[in-house]
């Protein structure tokens, strides 16, 4: 297990990349401020992108053992985000760029910030 810490002022505080499904036990829990973005992979392809505002470990455990994603992915990465207010925007950005097959919703930004609408 290799966890790396970046400088305190950075957006990503801790990360844990390309680990086997069973290693979800090493993800950050509620007491360690396990908030951030996680990515589920099927082989080398991104299958699902999600967020957690409290416990990355619980979210990964549910996806590994209980919910509709069970058995559809084999490894994961997570990125702890220091400021909770940015998590949803980061997830939306990743969803719109990567378009993973396991996500039903692609994420939305507020329409008032869409420059394409202002150009018309």
C-alpha cells in the first residue's frame, strides 16, 4: 500500500491509485475525513466515477459487495479532496470528460455559466 501526501495547500491531499477491489479496506474512513473522488476500473478502462463526502471506504465497500456495480469492476483509485465544496464540480468535470459506462448521469454545471449559450 502506497499513500502519498501532497502539500497542504493543494486540492488533492491523499491519493491511492490502481488498487485491487479487495483493497478498499485501506481507503479513508469517516474519522480520517474520507471525502473525495473515486474511480472504478474494469481492466484498464474507467467503469464508474463517484464521490464521497464522508467515507470513501464505505462507498467502495458498497460498490464491491452490495449495489448494482458489484462484480463489474476489479480495481479502483481514490483522491482525497481537502475542500468538500469542490467535490461535486470535480466529479462533474470527470464525468463529462470520461463518460464512463457505469454512470447513469453525466453531471451538470449551472447553465448560467455556459459560454456557448452566450455566444448564440
